[in-house]
């Protein structure tokens, strides 16, 4: 038709696939060669050419993206928040790039800033995760010096349990108190540096035993050690009590080894008393704003301390409260000590001890039945037969302090018979 192509630019080219004049472009997978030329001519006529941002601009955009990533790492310690904000920043940058492309015919780098932003974010997150793992491992190693691995696992792997306990919770636990005998007198004459060294060696052995038996070191009180089983992690009341008693038995053996070592270098030997009790306590974070510590309080704790002090009255180094005795009597042979009312209490408790060497119910010594019979006779006011039994026990072992205590009591009661209201309960006057 005449005038059809007037003032027009006509591009002629083949369309058949046999000519293979098809090309891949950023806007289509398969575009004909003539159509590509038409688009180029149209852009030239309309002066609609894209302007690519200068290389320096693209460099600073990538640098800015990296700085944003590290700023997020500094601002957001929570990895989920950081990843969310980084993703939101990436989306905003893509939208801005599209707006520049559509309305300002300007093409800015997209790939390098996105790689810089998301790559730096990923690196910072991996670094923080690795640092958290290192810090947790270091904290675990530090805590394991003071408490058992089971307790550390509970604190670190189940922090909600730990945080909940800080508000104060009631739990049934087994408490152990150990105290060095005559330590105050030793401090008056001993060399300070040597005494501290000796005490640290003692503490190291005692704490290692507590930790090995899955206990928790609560605190040092001067030369005393306070530990518990069940305040954070428990495998059952019986298991907790048994581990506490086994710890006391192992402490005896450890102190023997230490005294042997100290005697070789001329240091004075140490002796201790141990009290173990089981009962309900309050576990909480106690202290002031300046210093706080997780500890336990309650009547059961006080009784454990009183039992430790009572070891001096009976010439033994270990006393168990009746609640502990009930939990371990089927596995560890116990020796009855007395009915006693401790300082500050009105209700008597029955206390027991464990004879050195008796660590298993299968190792019950033959003389133990004689002791138990003599104690029953004493409580039934049969002081003559009881005296004879205790004298046999003392003859067997001249260092049997408990038998000596009962011998003195029997002799005194034979000389001054008690009235009908006598109960046989010993009332402790000291803490």
C-alpha cells in the first residue's frame, strides 16, 4: 500500500527456525534477531537508554551492604531478629533498584551488594554461634570444677529449670556438712601460707569426691564444706541419699591418704566431722544486689549442720539423720547412735553412723548385732546388760568412742537410776 512505510524504519529478517536467528536476552529465553534490532532502534529513537551506575558507586553500595550487616550484628544479639532485619534490608534494596530501573533508567549493581549483605550476615551469625559454643564450653569446664557434670548439663542445657529455681522452689534434697576439727586452734600457731596450702589440698579432695558422686558444692564456710544432692538434678531421693553417704565414706579414705602425705612433710594431721540429712528445703538465689548465690535454706539444712557438730559428742566422724537412714539402710549397714534433741528443736531424731570399712550391706560386721542389742537394752533401762555389751565392744576396739560414751552413761544411770519418765533421749546443749 502506497505510503505504508513512509517515515518508518523497516527491519526485515527470517523467522523460520531453520535460520536459527533466535537469541537469549535478559527479557526472554528466545527472541528473534529482527525483534532485537527493533527494540534497539526504538530505544534509540526514544532516547530510553539505561545508564549503568559508575563502578565506584557499585563498590560503595557493596561496602555499605557489608557495613549494614555488621551493624546488625552489633545491634541485634538475637540471631532470628538479625536475619529478619537483614532480609528486610535486602528486599528494600531490591525494590529501590527496581524503581531506579523503571523510572530513572539507571541500573545499579544488585548481585554484589546482596552477596555482601547476606554473606556478611551469614558470617556474623556463624561467628556468633561459634563464639556462643566456645563460651558455653568454657562455662561448662569452669562449672565442672565445682559441681558435677550432671548438674552442669541441667544448668546449661535446660536453663529454664535453673532460672525457675532462682525464684525459690521447695525440693527434697540430701545435705552434707563437713567441718575440720580444731581448725581455729591450728590457725593460731601454724604458718599461714602452709596452712592455706594444706586446706586447699583438703578442699580439692573433698570437692572432687562430691562432684564425682554427682553432688553440688553449695559453699565453703570457713573450713567447712556444704554440699547437696537433688537441689538441681535428682535421680530419686534414694539415689541422692546413697551418693551423699558414699561421698562421706570416700571422704574418710581421702583424709587418711592426705594425713599420710602431710605427715611425711611434717604438716599436722586433720580430722573432720560429717553430718548428713535429708528433707525439704527452699532452693533460691540468695544475697544482695552486690553479691548473690544459689543456695538452700530450711530446717533440713540446719539439722544437717547440727548433726555434724554432734559427731564430737559421740566420738564418731559421721552422723546420719533418720530420714537419710531410711533411704540407705537396705544398701549400707548402719550403726545406731542415739535418740537426740538438737539445739533449737523439741522433737527428737534418731541418728546413725557408718563404721569405717562397712560400705555395703554384704559387709556387716559380726559385732554390729551386739551393739544394736546393747542399745535396745539401754533404751529399755536394762543398764547392766547394756554396760556389759558396750564393754565388750570397747575391748574389741579401744578407739570405739561411741561404746565409751554409752559405758559412761550406763555407769552413771546405774549409780543414779532414772525415774519412770526417762525416755533415753539425749538433749544437745550446743550447736
